[in-house]
C-alpha cells in the first residue's frame, strides 16, 4: 500500500492512499485539526469530497477503523504504525504459549526481543505499564512498542520459536 504525504503551506498536510483499482483516498489534515476526505476514482480524475470531520470526530472514526472498538475478524495480532518503523502492536497469548505463567522479567521479553511491553489487557482490565513482576496468562493481550524486527522476534517468542 502506497501512502504519499505532502505539505500544504498555510493549510496542513495531504495524504494520498492507494486503495486499489486505481482509486486513491485523499486525506487533507488542516492545521486546525479538521480532516477532509476525498475519493479520486482514477489518476486523471478529479477528487470528489466525501466528508469533513472535526479533529475529535476524526480521532473517534480513526480508532473505529483501527479496530480499537471492535475486531471483526479473530486475530492474534494487530499493528499500528506510530512512525516510520516504530509499531504499536497487540498480541493474543494462546493457551499453549511458552510465556504462559512467566513474568515479564522471567521471560526476559525486553532483552530477548528489544521491545517494550506497554500494557497487558486481561478480560476487561488493562494493566498499563506493567511491572517486570507481571505474570503472563493465557488469554491475555499484550501491547508492545518497538521496531518491526523487534515485534517479529516477540511473535516468535510468544509462539515458542525463539
């Protein structure tokens, strides 16, 4: 997926996202926080404005699209790119993971993978910034931050391949 970013002096930024079939979604983010969404049917077509969102509404819609409110497909892992190469990812801990019953320190997650565990979601509870003594349980969702290769190592560790 190609995303092109360009400055709009005095306005903000424009992002163009190839969405397939020659179509592009164009998002203009104003310095005020307002977002305008446009659809360009083809490379040589004019963009058609779809809608305009306030900063607050854009953030709500963004979290919905990201899957923070509802994951329509069962997934063992979800990722969000924070900046080029830095990811925030969610990983489900399966019953057979070798990390079940280990503490973060005991599993040596940081040293073995190079990433940071920022939260553990357990049922309806969230353990933010968990201590190194936090125990990993089956069914947990572990939220981590790191570079892509760090996250790949964590996925291997979680699956018993590292």
